[in-house]
C-alpha cells in the first residue's frame, strides 16, 4: 500500500515513520528499531532535519575515513558522473587503471593485482572463491570471534551469533582456535594458540584446506589485537601446509590502525586481502580482493570459476585513485598518529577516572608492548589518539576522554570511529575530520 509523501522536506519524525513503515533495519527487531533521522553531514558531524548535531564517533559503519561531504571527494564524484557514470566490468577505464596502480603502490609486499567488487561481504566471498579455485581444496578456516559480512556466504564465514539464523549455510567452513578467547582478559600465549591451530589443521587434513580467513585486528567482536608473533606464526603454518592466508581488512584497512593496512604492523604479507569501507570512505560502494602475483598469475590461463585442476602451490617465501587523493594525503601525513578506531568506547562504569594519557605522534598505537605514553591534560591543540593497551577497554584515559565529551554536551552515537584532533577544534569542541587529517601532516 502506498503512502502519500509531501513534496516539501520531511521532518525527522516523518522520515522515521516512513522508514519504519516501508523499510527494514538490520540486526534489530523492527518494533524496537529507534533510528536517528539524518538530513546532512559535514566533517565529523551529522545533523537531523531540525538541525540537531551529532558527533559521528562511529564514522557511520566504521567507514567515513575522510569525513563527511569532503569537497574534493564530492567534486571528483560530480566530475566523473558527468563524463562516465558506469562502464561494464569487461571494459578498461582511467579510474580503474589509476586505482589499481595506487593500490599496488600501498598494498603489503608484492601484492599488485585487484579484483573489484561492490563491497566488503562480496570481497570476502570472492576471496574464498579464488582460494578454492586456485588450490583445488574446499575447506576454509575461520574464527568464532569474527564478522565477515551479511550475505549468504559471508555470514557463514562469520563466527559470532549473527551467523545462527543463516545456518546451515556455506559448506566446508571449519572454526579455527581463537588467539583471544571469550571472557578472558588477555590473549592466549602465542605458542599455545598456534599449537591449537596446528591441531585443527591436522584433524581436518591440511590437504583439504584452501584458506584461513581472518580479520587482522578483530572488529565488532571486541577490537582484539593479535599478540606479537601470532600473525607471523600463522603465516609460517599456512606456508608449510599450502594454505592461503586471507586478511580481512574491510574494517581495519586504510589508516584505521595507523598504517595503510593492519598487517603492516607485523610485516606479514597475506596471499589474499579484502578491503572496502575506507577504500572510498563509503562515498560510493566499492570493495576489492587483493592478491599476490602467484595467485594472479594462476588466472592468466584460468577463468575464475573453472575447475582448478589441482590448483597452485602457495609461495612459501613470504616473511581513491588520483595523485590528489585526500586519503593518501592524510595517511602519508599522519600515518602513525591514528589509533585503532579512535578512542575505543565509553564504559558505563565511570569509576577511577584519572589523567588522560596521550600517545605522542609517531608511535604505532597498536603493539601490546608499546609504552610510549605520556600523561597530562587532554590537549585539544595537537593531533593525538587515546592508546588502549592490548585488548582491555576499561582504561581510565578512555573513560576520562568520553566523560569530557559528555560533560561538554556532545552527543556520542558510538565510539569506534576514527577521530583526530587539531588546534582548530579547541574553539569548536570538535572540528571536521578532513581538516584534522590535512592539518596533521603539517
């Protein structure tokens, strides 16, 4: 049944009413969905039709890396749409050429070939497809504490309870042991986690396993940072057994951890790597599967989807598209001064608030062993991030910062988003993210 809609601008109440009447919200019973109406966004803020301002601490879905309505990005989209809005995937275009070259420049190791998709879930599904075709094997290792997307295959790869309603799902998925188990404060010892992984591989048969798909840094299942040595150990195990290592960098890529990709912190080069979100800061839908030369060369004579004829043996010697790209400028200017998803999240338990601790510019902010932290007042006048040691969220400095935000009447919608602060924000409480990224390089 249709609903009459006024030709004039809708109020926030009208927007919510019509959205609830005619659309479905994800991960929520529809009767309990309570969406915020959004009319526009700029910098680090978004606004309701009535002008109420929200600080977008969540970067929407952890994806608005360059901020909202960045003029350079908006202009580039407008100019491209006027020239060529769409070309089918069998054609070659300048944006495709430039983006592929730029990604090859910043990707880990010798990765230099990319298969473009419409988003992150589709990228993960295609990475599995590539791995199975290239190896001739059918099983895929994935962890319980993981989220890889909401499509049929990606939700099957996902380990958390969002998977349950989609089961039995994709066949051949095997759960790998966790490096940080549920309800434990600290990660498992590296040698123990790797030994358990070897056990699973032994029982499943290495000759049957095509790939190990893993979020380099676990996102929505706890913001879990792997202990030093874990990723290197996984890389060695995969090489020894001919298993392809797939790094899901959909959420952690493009500056979220302080480097272009989270794997860069440990010097590990995956065989395949998936990306989306920050790839375009979600101004347009785009994902990609990055692949090593070994895998890319396999498809010189094979069509993706053909039988693998035994597949390839993975290498074992592994130890948005223009020069004026805004994200490139930001990352190159301040790569190591961004913490993982900004400031973690606000704890309801506000006890024990102490001085805010600030990681100085130049630290990685991700190694569990990093101790380059100084204590003092919260300095709005310089770029910073709040460092959360290891995987513990109940940190006094995080609580203190969030208390500051709340005390200053800023509406916090989430706190897993990228945020970087500059001097201009001292007068405004928070300035737009794009200015912060640009200013941080100077």
